């Protein structure tokens, strides 16, 4: 189902009316090129163009459409008209050279470089004579025959090329297209591409393709998938059989899960495009690289990353979420649009492979409703500087040690996004992480309170008609003892603050952890201390108001529990947060009224 959906997405992008949105045709791929060697028809090197550009703190190559690369293994396998400096120029990779010296195999490595360049030239020589008559291709072949490493050494870029072993390709001087893109060359590339030996024998198997259902030649080695966070930089595979233990019925490699060459190209090209650095259809959620697409074009494909990730513009993010709410409530996803299939795929690294963390397919209206439900679950009274619709990353970072992404609990991101799209209860690890952070830091922040509220409401609500347990703001009617104890703790802290202004630390720093887990151990002491604090207040009216508030809270508490379970510790945190926000809200209202009178 996953590969079929990706194959369908490839066909959809191939038929796109916008040429810039079309994916490469069979046998081609987008490749980041570091340097372009500009030669004339006689093979003379005239310039080396640095095609790299800054991306963050490092330079990356510019993406060009080139012949599809071969599957690299320990053997020698050259690409057609592009490759690294080892293949094109016989320039050694410095790391490999140092390793060869350490093992005493320098001569063997240098001899291998000669073989690599010969394989690169031989690959070009297999093209039809009609292609080799093109001026650009003649220039490339002449350059390869005329000591290319010495020609490159005359240019300033030689040092960087020798140090980094970048990907190189060719362009005819004064031309705008690469040699592999020239009209006289491009039509012959796929036809002239031979089978390349990558270290294993080809069995020439023809079988029914698992994706298309047609009987065609099977792809033996599938193209690597790149862009999965944490996976090998050279890429990893979803479909691979690299050990005998994975084989069955005498079949090897791709024969165990037959996918035709064209279908394998289609699904890998589609997935690599979705995972690309500049893709608008991916979001990184913890350790899960998540991509999404629709069966038919829809704007939600490109909005979902900003909806969940927050984007660079907070105001735009707020407007997008509000527009989503309006569309869901106003029937914007009804009819044919709402029935459009939408796919969500989460991937994570697993040694040399990629594991599927989650896969979800549902009609678009269901996906939209569940995203809206996610933001509704998080809705909570907040301060002026708190975001109305927090991003998924910020919610996860809030429950991590020191608020760092590296400390987000393992698997939490993937489990959480699975719950968002399936409508299932949120993972218990999310509640545990939020409660533990509140206790460890003695601070119930907006993000942590929102996480706890979302978990509790989703875990106890079984139908749309059932009222939510936790409200966005203070709920004085709540029957929960834990919630009321949280309110009580916030009130006792407020009394202490007003009785002794300028305190460096309050009862929160000393007692929050114990109060939220073993209330009976501390609340008897705190209730005695509050009498002392009330007596110190200069305003007797204020003290009376606090006494009334304490009486209202305690009216729903029969006794202090000996121990509170994790969900009740969460309710305690929410009660504390709600009551504190209520104090701040009333104070801001009084100050605003006073300012208006003056």
C-alpha cells in the first residue's frame, strides 16, 4: 500500500502542468552538483564553476537533472557523465588515502583510481555513435584522454576539489546546459545505459510487479532513500535483502519482493522528493521524518508542515490554523475534496535500512478534523507571550530536559503524531514527561499544562458528545480532588507572596514535588503556615477574600490523599496552572480598569 501510494504520487507529479513540479523521467534524477568542468570541443578545460551555495553553515551543490546514478557498493561502478573526483579526475579521497597508508595499501588504492576513471570513460563509450558525435560529448572524451588531473591542477578550485571529493559534471564552454542535458545527448542516455556490475550477479528475473501487477524485469537493487534524519548520509533502503537470512525460495535481493525497474524508480524518486531539504511536505517530529501527500492535488499537502511545525512566521501560522478551523466547521472539506485520500508516512533509521514508524491513510476530511482536534486539545488560557497554537516541536521540547530537542524522549515524537492522525489516545510517555518536568523544575509552564490537558481529555473522552474533563480555563465546579489540590497549592503560594513581598523562593520551590505526589505529607503543614501568612497581610479585606477562596476549594476535598497516581499528578498541575492564571488575569483586569479611570 505504501509503495503503491508513492508510485501514484510519482505519476501525479509527472503529469503536473507546472514543469517545475514534475519529477524526473525514468532513468533520470536530481543530483546536487558541486563543481562544473567547462571544456571545449577539443577537451581543453577553460573554467571550473563552483555550483555550491550556502545552506546554514555549509555549502551544498546545486541540483541538476542528470542520468540516474548506479547503486554504489564495494565494487567499481561509474555514473554516466557525472561522478565524484575519484572517478572523473583520479584525485584520491584524502580520508581513503590516509586509511590506505595506515594499512600499507597506498599503491593498491592509486591503482584502483585508474580503474575507476577507466570505468567512467567506458560508461560514456557505450553510448550510441550518434550521441558521441555531439560536440559536448566529444569534448568530454577528449578531456578524459588528456590528463584531466593536470588540467584541473591549474585552477584555484583544485584545492577544494582535492580536499572534499565533490560531485563533478561537464558543460561545453559558452553553453547553458550540462553535456548530459544537450539535445544531441539526452535522448540517448537511457537507451545507451548498460547494466552495471555492482558486485552481485544479475539473474534476469521477470516477475509480477507488486506495485503495478505487470510482469516485467525486476529491480535487483532499489535506489537509496535520502533525507531521513539519523540515517546514513549516503542513504538507506526500505526494500533490501542483503543477507542470506532474508532470502527465501532460492531468490536473492530484489527477487524476494519483486518490483519492476520503472516502479522502483517511481516510488524511490517520489519519496526522495518528499524528503528533500526544500520540500514543503515533510516535518521532523522527534526521531520520525514524516512526509505527507494526497491522492489528488490539495493545498493541505503544503500547509500541513506549517500547521504542525509552526513555520518561521508565527502570525501566518495562527492564520493558517484559524483558516483550518473555519474550513472544518464551514464544510470546506465536504464533497469530493473531503474524500480525497491523504497519506502520512513516518520513517526512522534502522542500521542500513529505514523502518516505517507509522503509516496512515484516510480521507482528507478526516485528516483535517483530527488536526483541528489536536489544536483544540491544546487550547488553554495563556499569557500574552504564549502562542495561541503551539507548534508540535515546541510542545515536545517543553517536556524535554533543558528544553533541548536532543533530549526529547525516544519514540515520543513518532507516537504522538500517530495519535494525532489516528485519533487514538496520546502516548502515556507524553504525560509522564510533562509531569516529571513540572516536578523537577517546580514550574508548570503553558506548554506543559497544554500537554497534560490534551492527554487527559483524549484519554477519558470516548465520544464527541461527551464533555471534556479539563476546560481551557479555571473550572470551579470540577469534582476532581487532585485538580482542587492544585488550585489550593496555587492559592497558598499566592497568600505567601502577598504576605511577604520580594521573596526569593516560595513554597513552590520547596514543596511542589511532594504536594503533587504525596499531598498528605505537606498540606497539613502548609495549611498551618497560611494562618501566619494571612495574619501578616495589611489588607484585612484581601485576607477575607482568600479565606473565602480557600473554603470554596476545600468544599470539594474530603481528605488529603496519601499518594496520587500519574494522571492525578497531571490534574494537580492543571489546577495549579489554572488558578495562577486566574490570579494574573484578575490583576491585569484591575490594572486596566485603574488606568482607564486615570
